[in-house]
C-alpha cells in the first residue's frame, strides 16, 4: 500500500492502524523532506519513506523492499540520517567509523552478505559489528538502531 502522508491529518495513527490491524506493508510518500517526519513514519511502521517526487524506478525498488519485509529510505532521508549519525547531540560519536558505515548500509536495505562484499570484510565481521551497534545503541532491531543512531 502506498500512502501520501501530506494528504492525511493523522498519518501516524492511520499508518500504525494499517500496519497493526491489516498486516500490510506501507510505503509512505511525503512532500516535506524532514528527518523528524521520516523518523516518526518508521516508528509507526512505514516500510519505505520516500519523497513525493520519487522516480518511478525508486518507487518500484521500494515496493520490492517492502514486500520482502525490509525498510527503505529515500536518498535525501538517508543523507539527513547520516548527518545525525555523525553529529550526536554532544558532538561525540557513540559508534566507531566502521559501525557507522555498516549502519548506513543497513539503512539502505543492504544484507550482511552484500555489506561484507562492499566493505571487503567477512559476513561474520558484519554480523559482529551489527551486534555491537545494537548493544551500543540499546536497540532490539536494526530498524530501531537506524532511528537511535540518528538521534
């Protein structure tokens, strides 16, 4: 299901209702390029958060990603999350450089095997870093780690 959140008054509540009660993957489109909007949409169950002006190919990619149970963000949302990842509130980094790289690739919907190939490391090393990311951020899922890593 694709929803344009700019057309809804209480998009978060509607999104949560659809995800919880209808077991549907929801792709959300937003006219506002705002990291807080994207963060809220992910927290309420959006499988993909895209700019309303998304290219058809990216929308098709989002449909494939959502149908596989993963989360996808628009490039602009990823860029905003990167900025927040690299600039924690106190100006210090909780995650090391490699963990940030891996979290960015996870945010792009990459699997451990693909991340290992991109970074030229073993899949086990990616999984170890992923586990460390979850622990350091106090997250219980990769999606939650993406959100917490950006705060």
